[in-house]
C-alpha cells in the first residue's frame, strides 16, 4: 500500500511523524526492492534490520478454470509449467467465434458459474476456499446463488457450532438492528456453508465469518480484496473471478503484487501440503497474461509520497 496513490502518502507521513520511541515491524510478501525500502526507513526510523525470506512454507499451484462447452465439462488447467506459461493454454486464446455463412459459431469456452466453481473445488478436495469478487454486491449475490443452487454443505453439528459462534458476536445487537441488517438470510447462508466478507459489513458480522471460517465451518467465503491484507483467514484454495478491477476511473489488469497478495491466502501452514490459486477463464484476458501474473517475482515498490501544505505544517 506504500505505492497506492491515496493510502501510500498517509502511511509514509505516519512513519515520518511517529515518535522515535515507537518501534515498527513492517512485513510484506510483495516487495522485491526490500533493500531500497530498508535504506529509506533507516533515514526516518533508525536503526533498521532487514530480514528477507524466499521460502514459502506451503507450495502454491496455479490453475485456470474454464468451461468446455463442446465436452460439457470444466477443465482445471495449470497456468505455469517448469516456470513458463503452459503451452496447452494457447488454445483458449484461439477460441473466438468465427463468423461465416449463417449463424456465428458458438464460443467453445465459457466462464464457469459460481455454483459450478464450488462443485469443481469440492470434487477435487480443494475446499475451503476464498473467492475474490471485486464488488460488495457481487459477494452478497454469490452467497445467494450458491445457497439456491447447492443447498447446505454443512452437517447438523456444524450448523449448531455456527449458531453458537454467531450468537457470541451479535449478542450486543437488538432484534430491530438484526432485522434491519438482514440477519436471518445472512445466518442462513452461514449455516449452509457460504459467507460474504467485505468492508460494507458491520464488524460483528465480519468477525463471526472469520471465526467460523477459522474453524473450518464455512466452505466458501466470497470476499473483496480487503481480505487479502492483514487478516489471517488462510484457505486451501483462492479463486480470482476476474483479473481486472475498476480503479474509480477505468478498468486495469491486476499487478503481479496484487495477484500475489490475493493468492497468498492459499495453503494453510501445518495443514496443507500445497495450496491452489485458481483464475476463472475470461475472453478478455489472454492465457499468457494469466501465466505472467502467476510466474512473476518482480514486485518493485515505488513511492507515491507527495508533500502537501498540511503535511509541512504538521
């Protein structure tokens, strides 16, 4: 976030103005120029000790999930093989409909629907999962879709435990508040094994989701990217629905650092031997772009700091 246009300057100003007595621990999985960052921090927060670790405790596999309409099946294809883009992936880029005489040919590939994605992951033993959806409304819609299409994915004992955890977190809210917040439908989704997690939810709801997911009671959480930073909710699998996001002005492709932050939730230390990162196929993003994000290890941090009059006055 140090290079975020809006958040970055706030972080840097905070580091500059902190009392000397305050010590800082700064961690990131996505900074290639760590030495340069440490040198800068040493000028404002000395002394600084740099620790770099290249080993990932849980290996991560990268896949593309695509619906093959001709075979009527979902394909989970590795995006990277021996450090390079999987040559089998090129066929998904040559799938544009050909127009000739008569009606246009049907597109042979499609993006799997959310319930289909859950079914594929369940069938391959890749749950629990976090599915990143870059929309608060999209997270809520995804829960409704999965509950309607798949029903409950929890047993009676798990549903009782979910009810207990939820009761602990919402005990400070009265019935009118709960009714206004749509408590009934939210709890029904939780007890079915599906939940949303985004900044628009009140803290007791978000904390209840985190507690349930931490105990393995929730099978799939549909979340915005806020879940990728600072919250310990590791999953067996991370799914990214789209590799583009709206910045407030236009849509742009995720950076390698953003992709790594999101997929860093996959694989639970001490539980999973491997983690899995899954990207859903899109006709607008080439296979080579997906593979490039998965294989990239270049996360150069660039400062977004710009001094202001208010900053100087402080």
